C-alpha cells in the first residue's frame, strides 16, 4: 500500500490528484514491473486492470487480419491504459502491450470505475486525458499516411522520451519497425542517418537521444501538435508537479 503522495509522482495523472483524491485511490494501487512485449490486454478482451506507467512505456496496437500491426498510441508516465472502462466500453479495441520495460501502478478496472463515478475532479482529469489521447491517435494515423519514414522516426523517438524519465530507450530496430508498420531495413537506414548527424546514438537494443533540439528540427509537425494538445488540455499536471516538488 502507498502512504505518500510523492510515491505517485512518477505518473503525471496520479501526481496531479489532490490529497483526498489520492488517499481514496492508493489502497487499490499496486506497483508492478513490466517486461518488454508483455501482453496486458488483447484486442476484444474484457479490461480487468488499468495501468498508470511510471518508467515503462505501453503501446496500443492495431492488429490486421494478416497478423501485421501498427502502434496507434504510446502511453507512458503522462497517462494510463484502459480508458474504455470509463466510457462504458468494457473491452479494449486494441492490443495493449509493453513496449519498453519498467514500472507501472496497476489498479482494478472496477476500483477506478467506482472512484470515477464519485469524484468530479478525477472525472474532469480523465476526460481531458482522453481527448489528448484521441489527438495522439488521430495524428499518428495522419503521420503514418503522409510523412516520410525519416520524419516518422523522429516523431516517434520524441514522443517516447517524453513518456519516460530518460533519454535512453530499450528498444530494437525491429520493435520500432513493428510499431511504425514498416520494414526493419527502412528503420535501420533512417536511424543510421540520425546517428551520422549526431542526433542519436544506437547500439544493440538501445537508442539514446543526444540532441533533442536537432531531432525536433527534423521531425514533422505531428510531434509538436500532439505535445501542444497535451500541454493545453492538462495544464494542472505541470502546476501540481511544481507545487509538489517545492514541498519536498
């Protein structure tokens, strides 16, 4: 059981809750370690648990009939999985799979649903997060259709490091190819160009962003649009984090 609100600051949604709100949630939160490619919920499956990542990154994947898949959104410390439990959907329309290993707080879907119905603050916060997440999904679809792989990779890397506390990602080029729905050879070529330009350093199973500004300059407008929408819709999170940090 968690006893301090500072325990929750790894996840921005949980960290934004006022004291009486997190006191209601903490008995239901369990810190769990997630491993790469761990399946948390399959498409069409009933949602039993939701996850609030702290250091892990979780992918929402759309799977095609031929077995191919593409990532439609990444969820990290800014958000949560399982939003259909709050809209009455009950099941996941996408596969929920761990992309980068790390930690997350797990909570039963029923416990979150109960608190969602009781708390005006939590309800407003989650609805704003849902809108921001929908923006990410829509922009990802547009980006995959209209922009070059080089720009897609820059956008993808920036979003990923925003969703974790590190500029290093434990990912393979094959995993990135699977997320973007492209061939691994294309990712290898695009990553090589970024490496030669001094923007990233990549080794087996790891990519480190060494020049974020340079990466942003090469990314398409999709990254900035999604980031601005998260900042616009969820300003309380940044303000709450600042207050919490000053009180520690």
